[in-house]
C-alpha cells in the first residue's frame, strides 16, 4: 500500500532501467509489501538527476529506509542525494536496492538476494531494528572538472570550477567512459553481450595515454595507460570481474591499472575480464589505496571519467575513500 509523504519506507524507481526490468521486477515487490502491510511511498523518476533529488527529499522528510529500484546508476543517484543530505547535517537513512538494471553489478558484488520476498523481508527486518541485515559500506568521493561533453556525449555541466561526486561501486578513466557512453547508445537486445560489444568497438580506435598517478603514501607513477579503474566492488560492466578482490567495506579502493599493451592483447580484455584472467597480464596491476589523484601528462586532450556507469567530467581527478559512508540493507 502507498502512504503519505511521512512513510518511513521510500522507493525511488527508474521505470526505464534495464530493458524493461522495472516492469518485471516491481509487481512482485509491490505484492510482498502489500502482504506485510508495510507503509511505503513510491516515486518514479522522469529525468536524469531526479533520483538524487527524490532521495534527498526523502531524507529531509525523515524517511528511515530509502530504496533504489533500478540499476547501478539509480543507486548512484540515490546515494548522492542521501550523502548530500548528510553533509548538510540532515538525517541519513538506511539504503536499500531492488536490482532492476542492465548490469546491477553492485548487487552482484555484495551477494544480496534478488527475490522480491527476500528483499522485502530484509527491508521489514531493518525497519524493526534487526542489525544483522544492515551493512556499513564505503563510498568514494571524486573531484573532477565538469564539462559539457564526456567521451563524445553531451551532458549537463560547465567547464569551469572543480566539483565532486560520490560513487558506490567503481569509477573508470581512459577507455572506460567511452564504453559507458556506447552502452547507452547500443540496442538493448544485445543483452549480456552489450558491454563486450561496446568494449570491442571502443578498443579498436583507442590510444593509450601518459598520466601521473599519486597514491596515499605520496608516491608518484608516470605511466602510459589504457584505463584506470578505481573499484569499491568486484564487478563492473555487466558482470566483468575487473577487481575480483575488492571489498566495499574494507576502507580501501582497489585500483586496477591497465598499462599500455599491444592492440591484440587489449582486444582480448573485452572477454578476459569476465573471468578476471586479465590480471595475469604483465601490463595489469592492482594497488590498494585510500586516495588517488590522476592527471594527463600528454597533449592528447582531456581524460574523461565515469562513475557507476554515469558520465561525469574530465581530469584532473582526486579520489578519497569515505569509510562506512552508508548503511545498506540486504
């Protein structure tokens, strides 16, 4: 049942996520909520950025649990809205997720249940004070320069002052943002192969970049890279095990640096990453850190950023871990 705006349980849903996944996923959840008689309010998004606004509003109105219904991008927006409310001194509710997106990599990485009954059971227990279903998880904060275009796609932004955004699963620089923008353009009927095809198309015309990486111990590396992935969770890109040992609650990023490789080896990464076989390459390294800065050292133009699959802006970048930033229910 749906209740007025003081309902303790709020759902922020992206009805267009995941090739119609919302239309398939929501009815069983709604049925399970009705069976338990849980007071709740559902808000549907109609434009980019609205999920963050709705989550912030829910927090400001005192909601105890705010649930994202959608993919990693919806969770990304909800987390940003809630953390923004917390930064302003507002109430920070529990966070839930009903996976209904193309990739749903965060759900895959945490091992949360997918069945409607199990999810609603966890939500009910959390509202009843059962701490066993509440998990403190980290977030990353990244500062970057906003821009009107990212990886060849227009976005809302202004190429001026640095700004910041939180992310919950992973952020990528190099060819990663180009893959993200192509995923958004490619036909959904490609299904599980969507990210692989986008990766192959991107890698064909990609050129490595010379960058400077500065770590939390102040050491610096100057290296040519194909891509740099800053991971909180193990999966990206619809099930690709980019950082298989990443733990979203250990207070550290797992940074995967894919160095300059031959074109053939780079192309093989499009499917090797699904099994984490890419880590066997001598050109791939993983380092754990609490912070990272990155900037281009060559003259080949901006390096772009995606976070949780959302296109954000350009270099320079500064990443900081925010330990136990959110309390996630599963």
